[in-house]
C-alpha cells in the first residue's frame, strides 16, 4: 500500500503527482499487464538477450564518441 503524506496547505495536484510517480516506480501496472498473457520462458529469455545486446551496443557507441 502506497502512503503519501500530504503536508498542510500543500496543493492536491502536487500530492497526486507524487502518488503517481511513486506508483509508477513500484511497477504494479507493468506486472499486471505482463500477467494478462503467458509468454514462454524461451521467448522471455530471447527478448532479454536482445535487449542486453541493444543496450551494450548503445554503451559502446557512447564510449566511442
């Protein structure tokens, strides 16, 4: 459960923005969407490997500059 302390006189929009940011960091929506469908473990591993290759290529390109 996410608790956001609201200070006295604080704008409700600001508190709502803090709540949304904190909720996004928990990854609840991402997990919920992932649980709606089943991905085979081999597909998940392949996607993770492709992402790692992509990130590594970006880091190497950044180092080359």
